[in-house]
C-alpha cells in the first residue's frame, strides 16, 4: 500500500487504452509505483486496472474515462492540453495511436511518446499518413524494434522479481507421478491452440497419460465459434480453470509452463516462470527466444519449422519430467541475471528520462 500524498503533478499525461490487467497494464502499474514523479493518468472507467490503481493509493491523479466514446474523450483531452501546460503525452500501448497522432500534428511543440507492445502495432498502415517528428515510439524488445517500419527506442519491459524463491526450489510433487503442465493466458490461435490440440491427439493415440494440462485463461471468440475450445475440453488429461488472477495459485499447481506462441513480442510469461523457478517449454522465436538467449535458458525451447514438432515437444516434456529439479536449479541461477536485465529500477530511470521535456 502506498501513502496518499498531496499532488504536485508534472506536466505529463499518461493514457492506458486498456483497463485489463495483462502485461502492458502490469508494466505501467510497476512504473507508476516506482517513479518519484507524479502524473495525471487516464484509465478506462469501471475497469479492473482503474480499481487496482485507486486501491494502491499511488501519488498520481488517476482519472477514469469512457472507452465507449473515444472521440469525446480525445476532444476533452484536446481541450485539456490547450488550456493547461501539459508538455508530454504518453500512450502506454498503441491502441489509440490514430487519436494521439492527430493530437501530435496539432500540438507540434508538445512531446508524444507511444509504446508498441503487439505485433499488429508494427504494421505501417496503422500509422498512416505518417509519424510526426514530435512523436517518439518505444518498442519492448529487439524483435519488435526490427519488425517496426520506422525508428524506435528499444526498452525491455521490467519485471519486479521476488527476493525469496526457496519454496520454488522444493520438489512439490502431486502424488500421481504425472507432469502437471500449465498453459497460461488467452486460449487462441495466436497462442498456439492448434499445436496443443495436435499434441493432445498424439498423446491420446499413443495412450500416453503421463501428462496433465492445466489451462488458465479464457478462450477468444474464434476458439469458441469454431468448436476448438470444446474439443480441447473433451480431452481427459486437460483441466480448464478459466482466468485466475492469483498467480501463486497457478504456479503452486504446476511443474512447468508450456507456451506455444511463435510471435510473442517479449514474453512476460517467461519472466514469471523464471521468478518462480518453474521451467518453460516453448518456441525459440520472437521475444521468448530473445529472453532465453539473454538468460541462457535455451534448453527447453524448440526451433520453429521442425519437421516433427509434436515429437520434439513430447521429447522435451519427457526431459522435464525426468530432470525437473535440474531445470528448476538452472532457473534459480538465471534469475540473478534476469533481475538485472529486466530491472524495474533501470526501466523507471529510463522512462523518467523519456518522459522529460
């Protein structure tokens, strides 16, 4: 809990397009908790994120806005910038970029900073007719920086690693001699739903019941409409938990994480796994591959385009099942370097500098 203090706001406006509490909102929350500056922060009204920020008692002015009428919100923001001495406008993710780019063209002497956090934000058509010179774009990984058609400043998202991981180093054990695998996040094609179904079909065909898959997330509209989510639920070795907010409850349930997205911009899920010393299985690609190379945790990642990916995945799962504690120890050792690379303190200092005027 942070003490509420009298506000002495800097001339910086912060906008969160999303009111959820996924990776981008978690990063913004970490920054707002650690910066010594005080900002005016706009968050979707009635959202989870707004409630969490207000509950934290942060020394910022937190204001809810109506996401159902964005045009009206940005008209009011135009008037606020016009009538006040705000110098910097920061957009935490590029979902509202067309509105912010318009403001940037009107207020040429103001500084605008936009964070790109998903692959779709790197597409040139989303930034037409162009990026004004008073707009600075930030990318969350080298992978995203390379995808983006224009110049950007690459800055790794931070992760607030815990100091104590002694519980994670204990061999939990489930009493059933099976490997309990966590799949965390939205259930969708982009997150590798097709690969998961192929894996489950192979296990069923081979009558292999060594693995239990725990899914922590909600399906997207496509997965429910095309029947793939129902098919997923039909397998006896899957347990569907839905969205679970309490992360400790997730990681206390599983032996390892499996993440089958091939185009993860950075991969906060990997940082969570490192923090809790829980091995992660996935693709050596995009942000996940980038983190693995930075931390040396490459052993459990599979190269994309393998001629028999499912067989490679099964071999990796067997490897974790037999040598789990060896991998847990490697994650414990890698956590030290990861804590430095993805330091909240370093990120906060850099963001403070980028939002200066």
